[in-house]
């Protein structure tokens, strides 16, 4: 940030040459480090939530059928945004082990299929073999990868519209999102040609060809993304580390009494852990953690009281992870009652 101030980034005109060069370089770095195919188009928005709206307003033909298949609160919220913005019929589908099989059939009737590969609210993920099976070939796919882009390798070339805000796995301050579009997603946006909004996708695409944005973007955010992309290793290296750390975390919890992952083993996210315990234990845990300079994430939505969350994001250091484990071990092993968590796997 100090370098940004020194370089005059904070007062940069966003249509100036230096800013266009910054945007171009940042896109090029994201391509390299995140291994994004050369024929895919990158763009910037301000949040994942904005991307939900961009897709609903700019990527759906009139009366297009959309299939939202979700396994938690973020995916469900996205579906409700689409419903509000589009006056036509939608099909929503809550994902359970049983409904996985229905998706290919339903996707055949939809034009766009919306998935959340890592569901931040409950720590579940669509494992790659499942995700690849779900990704439609006829319909376009839209994927909210906010809590996994930059943390694990994603099959970008198999999907059409990918997006993520930067404050999760990319470890940056909030206020910026990255969108990644396949050639057929770009073609669809131009075919629909929706231009009624400040953030209509066609306006965004026209601008990004010149390394610009329709409105003044978060230039500092783009600069910081550039810096982070210079520093981080290739996604394959990060992916290996994330999976290794996730494996360690989950095996750690096998030996912790009274606190178990909410998700079943084959639907667990590698980037967000959601742990279940009793509401009393969790509220006391957070209090004690604060006293030890540690913050665990709150539970979300219907899991607010009986879960807490741990981010397995690349920016965390091994020392920070160890400090968390030492604390948790001490807390749960010395406050042990008999908490049985075995009903959950039937649901998630
Ligand atoms: C955090 C998160 C969001 C919301 O991100 P904003 O930047 O607040 O819009 C959306 N989807 C998922 C999966 C998330 O984890």
C-alpha cells in the first residue's frame, strides 16, 4: 500500500496509459498464475454479489431457463437474486447426494446452470469428479468460486462464467472481483446485447478490450492484486499446499472431542472448514479465542449457532495454523463433554 501511494496509484486517472498498463499486466499475471486459458476473457467487478446481478441481467435470454443447483446459503442467495431480476421461470435445486444424478437431465433443459463449487456457508464442496459431471456441455455454466479461486486448481476450460471476490483465497482487501469468461459466454453476452445498466456485460467487455472499465474501478485493489499475483507461486503449487493443509486439518479434528466437520468426508471443502459443536461451546470458544488474539469465523445462516468456520486460505502462515491448532486442542480436550455429531452426514 505504501508503494501504491508512492507511485501515485491512488490518484491515477483510470483511462490513462499507466492505468491501462497496470490493468493489462494484472490480467496477464492472473492468466499465468491461475492458469487461465488464452481464449478466456478476464474482467473486473466490485464483488461476487455484483457478478450475480451481471449474470442475471446480461447473460440470460428472454425466457431463458436457469438452473441453480446449490448446497448452502450462498448458492441459495444467488438463486434468489436471479429470481428477483428475471421475470421468467426458474428451477432451483437443492443439491443432496440424491439430486446429483438429476442434474445432467435438468441441465439439458436449462440455458444456464449455476453452481457454487465451494459453499462458504457450510464448508461443502463439489469434488472435481462430481463437478465435471455436473458441468453441462449444451447449457452454459456459471460458477461462483469466491472461496476457492486462488486456493485450489479449477477446471476453468470446462466452464463458461467464473467469478470470485478477492477477499477470500486471494487474501486481499474486499472491494474487487475477478470474472473469467469462455469464448461462448462472450458470444452470448454480445448476442443478447443488454446495455441498460452501468455494469452491463457488453459495456464491461467493450471497455476491457482497452484495459478499461465502464466506471472508475478499485485501482488500488487492482494494484494489490497485481502485487499478490507477482508474489504467489503457480496455482499447481498452491493447490498441493491447500490440499495438504486441508488433509491435516481434517485429520486433526478426528482426534478432537466435541467438535466435528459439518460435511461428510466426500463433500468437504479444502478451503473453508465448517466445524460443528454445541452453541454453548462455540460461544465460549470464540470468547476465549479473542483473549488469545485468535479469531474464528462465525457460523452462517442456519448454521450460525452450532458451527464456526476456519479459513484454509493460502495467505495464512504455518505458524498461524499451528497456533490455531494448539488453542483448539487445549480448549476442546480440557472441556470435554460427550458431543455426538453423526446425524449430519445424512444431510450434507
Ligand atoms: C463471500 C462470498 C460471496 C459474497 O462476496 P461479496 O464480495 O460480499 O459479494 C458470494 N459467494 C460466495 C461463495 C462467497 O464465499
